[in-house]
């Protein structure tokens, strides 16, 4: 029997905002990842440094139910995971 360790939710945040505010928030994350390879999330007195591995899995999901749409963007990685693709030297 494969026993998985329990998942720890470090940040759980939702806020209604304008589309412009939401895109600015996402652009800030993208800019930090491009320039610094990491960003910091702060909620109250808790701070979390987010530093994805060089190899990530990207998931995009678009759902619709009764006229309500939901777009989810997810990056997933394992600490210390490196690109395992084909190399030509």
C-alpha cells in the first residue's frame, strides 16, 4: 500500500478584482520568474519564497458550468528536479 504524506496548503487566497488588477498580479509573477527565477508571497505575517525547479509541468484548464467560467493555470515541480531531456554536446 502506497502511503502518501499529507498535503500542506501554504497559501489559500481568493479576492474579487478587476481584470486589469488580475493581469497585473499575474504579470508581476511572470516578470519575477523571468528575471529572478523566484518570487515571494506574503499574506499577513507569513511569507513564502516560491522558487520553481528549472523543469516544471504546466496545466491549463478551462471549465464552464451554468454560464460561469473558470480558468486555472497551474505550475507543478519537485524540489531539485532538473531537465532530463536529450542533450547534444
